[in-house]
């Protein structure tokens, strides 16, 4: 039987193992798009985790990676564009699993990664989670819809290729502007978000991609600009089963620089499972750094739909 995750990521390319190195070629075709013409970073990170799952025993002496699982990614050494072919590689070391994605003929990797498990996981969550509400009722009915793209892997709600089809929402919380996304609240999620699963568990690619975008939106409301991920950190506290009700939160933390020179922004986020009584269990922590780009801000103005929601989003960001 064809494995959907591996088919989506690697098409007909084989996953190869030579010594302790596991690798696969991935085509950055239209199915991988995030920003227009740019592959979504969540897919690259997910591809690394897909290969890591096959060598977890090399680090933990178990068939599956023990929780918590900590992942640190760095992006931007080389640029990946739609149509590129990249090589995804992972290899265990004494203390972690290292990973990288290389673009053909590029001198530096597109993404590098360090994955640690169990007692090896360090505290990566440097921001307070004061904006995580105690109950769902604190955000219910208080959300403002945000615009979306046509073909983005995460937010392309009119996308014809397999995708997550998430919508994002702004919550004016007591602690500032917080962005939220949801999964497991609608039957349609079985064919979108929960399609990216294996053995009844949500694939890390879907979780990382949604949190990446949730935090990116959070950073937008702090900086009034779009940006590309520079560093992303995730701490997975447990497996997440399909059809669990998930809420993702993201908030911009700080901004440095000016967009006409060099601007960076930081954001944090988390994913929480909602219980029947509306309380939340935090299952993922995340934080990251983004490089703001005028070209991406202008792309948002032109490509996000519907226009009235785009205008409202920029106004809320103070643009």
C-alpha cells in the first residue's frame, strides 16, 4: 500500500539508507508552496522528521522517539524556490539526530536541524504562556477572521492539491494580539488536516507547519510585515491523535530594526488539546525568529483574499 505521507513528500523517490545516513530527494513542486513561489518551511521540517522516524532507535534504543521531542531548525543558508530539487538527509550522533536539506548546486544547506529526545531535550520555551486561556469560552465568539492564500499548503482553502486548509483568526486578548487556528472542530478536517496522519497520529509536519504560520501571523501584528523563518524551535510533549480538538496560538514577542534597513521579529506559540469541558492541555511549545521582507509584505497586500479582510489585518497591525 502506498504511504500517503511519503508519497506527498517524496513522490516516487526512494528513501535510501547508507550506513547511518538516511536520505531522500524531494521535488519542490506546487504541492509544497507556502508564500507564492516559495516552498513552505513546514514541509521541509516535516520531511526531516519523516526520515528521523526511521532512525529513532539509533538514538533512543526504542522503535519510536521518546517524548518529549525537541526540534531546532535554522533556515536561510541557501534559498529554495518552487521547481527546485532538494536532498533531505538525517544522521544520528551520540546526543541527537542531525538533519539538513540541500538545494542542488548550492554551497550551504537550505535547512539544518537538531532533534533531541527524552532527557536530552533542553528548555526551548523562553516566553511566558500567559496568553493561553484557561478555557475555550474565553476566545469563543471573540475572533476576527484573517485572509488566506489560494494555494498555500497551510492556508490555501481553495487549493486543489492535498493541504491543511486552515483559517487563522485574531484574538484581542487581555495580553495583546494573539493569532489562533483550529483543527478537529469540523468533519471536513478528516480530508484536510487529519489526512496527514499515520497509525492514527497526526504527522509532525502538519503541526509544525500550522504553528509556523500562526507565529508568523503573530509576528506580523507586532511588525506590520511579512517575513521568512530564520529559526524555529518546537517541543512536542506527546503524540496527538487524529480527531483530537486542537487550538494553535501565536503571538509576536519583539521586533528589532527597520524594514527599510534590516528588521527581525520574534514570536512564540503553542498547540493545546481541548478537553470536553473546554479546558486546554498544552501539547506543543514553540518559538522562532523571522526576517521581515518588504517584498513579502507587498505580496500579502496583493495575493491574500478576500481584500476586505486583508485591509482589516493591515489596519489591526498598525500599517
